[in-house]
C-alpha cells in the first residue's frame, strides 16, 4: 500500500511522454494560430514565431531536465526554488503555480471543452460554460480513483490525437495549394510596434508549447528518473515542435492568410475547405479529443505541486494525503474546486492571459535556480549543454516578453504581481521569520 505521504514510482517513458505531449498539444494549436497571424500580419513572421517558440521550449526543456534529475521530487518548480533560494521563495512559486497559474490553465481548457461540446450540440455559450465546468469535475473524479485511471485515459487520448493530427497534416498538404504563404494584412506592425505585437503573439505561442516542464511535477513517480526524465523532456518537446510546425505549414498551405488571421478554429476551417461541412464536424470532434487529453494531463500533474508543499509543512498537512490508488486526493479535490470556480467566471482569453503572465515570472525564477544549484554541486545525472548560455538566454527572452507585455497589457502584469504579492504575504503566516531564506539557509 502507498504510504500516507508518499507516491509510488510507476510511470515509465511512454507514460511520461503521453503526459507531456498530451498537456502541450491542447487547445493552443486550434485556438491560437489565428491570434498569432492577426498580431504579426505576415505569414513568414507567423511561421518564424512558431519556430522560435519551439527553440525556446527546447531550451527550457533542457534546463528542466537537469533540475528534475537533480531533485526528482513531487512539486517541480517549487522544489528547485526552495533548494536554491529558500523556503519562502519556494512557497511563493509553489502556491502561485498550484492555486493560480495551473488552475487558470485548467479552467481555460475547461472553457474550450465546453465550447467544443456546445458547438457539436448546438448549445448557446451560457450552457457551454457549465458543460466545461462539468468536464473538469468529471476528469477530477476519474483521477481521484487512482494513478492507473488517469494514466490510462492520458495514454489513449494522447496516442489518438497525435495520429489524428498527423492525418490532418497529410490531408492538408495533399489538398492545398500554398495560398496562405502570400500576402500581408493591412496595418501589419512595423518598427517598435512590432516588439509589442511579438510580445502579445508570444503569449499564444508560449501557451501552445507550454507543458514541456510538467514532467517535473511527476518526477517522484517516474521509474529510473535519472535516465527517463531527460528523455521525457527532450523527446516530448521534439515531437510536439515537429507536429506544431507541420500543422502551421499545413494551415498556410490551405487557407488564404487573411482568412487564417480571422479564424477562431483554424483546423476546422481547413477541414471545411477540404471536405465541406462534414470536415468541420470531424475536426471539432478531434479538437475536443485534443483538449480533453490536455485537460486530463493538467488535472493529473497539478495536485502534485500542492502535495509536495503540504508534505514539507508549507501547507495544511491534509493536502499531503495519498489515497489507496496513489493519488494525492485532497490536493486534487482542492485544485478541482478552484479550477471549476475560475471556469465558471472567466473566458478563455482572460484565463490564458493570467496564466501566461504568471508563467513568465515563475518559470524565470525556476530556471534561475539552476545557477546556485550547479554552483554548489557541479555534477548531475543530466547537465544542460552550453551552460550558462542556455538558461541565461531563456530567462532574458522571458524577461523581454514580460516587459513587452507590461507595455501593451499593464493590467495583466499587475494581476500577476498582485498574485505574487499575496502569496509572499501569506508566506509570513506559514513560515516563521526565524527560518533563513536564500543560499545561506
């Protein structure tokens, strides 16, 4: 039987890949290509943005692979922040990620799930929103039964959607004529305005690629983590990046650029162009499958952050309890309740913006942890190549995006900073002032 505050190592390479790829390839590739094209106004720049997003995600995956093999514990980013900068910074990172950033992401995926189901059933948005809330509740209930149930759902859903999306690429290249590679939108940004447009567009790109670091949250449950985790990170990002670039090229191969830039469901418009109304129906079903796999993956990994915090005294001890199925059940229930509340009150765009604002800050802190950790202990099961260039470049890009976001969407950065400030204030109620922070703790 699993100990009350322990997790069993039962996840292998395929399980980890299904989790990471399933989380990464979600609503983003269906909802965001049109947003990116509209912001940048040029087909070549749109494709370059997706290529650079893959490069940035690969750099992040390298960093997280080293961090996760150094500290293969449940919780991911908060563990690295705590080890590098002390328990107070770890507390802020963990609670902001576990009860703000990821619940916002889960809620956004729930909203999209409701939209797709509503589209199939012909329901109005007022009904679709509650369908999304119910979808979150259903997947929380399935995962509450145990690790085996959540893993089985994830493996099947991820395998099916990778095969289906690959089929979309093949059909699009067979039927299209390259219309989308030509033309520029009126009012396409230039000069300094292009920097702000890139910052906003990269919110969508980062959202679409995000999830490559989520293997860190399940590191304590992965068999042979020193060998398996780097493969999960790097193979996962390579597969997702390749598929994203092929899909974006396929979209541009079929749709005129001005139509792509106004599309809410690009893959659906591509299928409609090729197959008519029946194609639109098929792609909506596919989109629903894709989003459900991402939603389930996020629901599976996020409670591990709360579990890790609570187990180490940085939260109520009840949140560290593990049920007979190996699931941190109380943590999962609490994450589910917060996510359902957000799904009932927010829209996809608003929830996406809040989640990405926190991603830019929290991931920068987590990657920065690599510097003091490697200074203390140079050896590790996996080491980032071209250190310190790779982590430094990653952090600089995220900070540049944060500055661009602050210029164009100051309210978004204000919300993210407000969440961080609230968590910092709460930390003083949980962690005694006598506890040392930082590298000297």
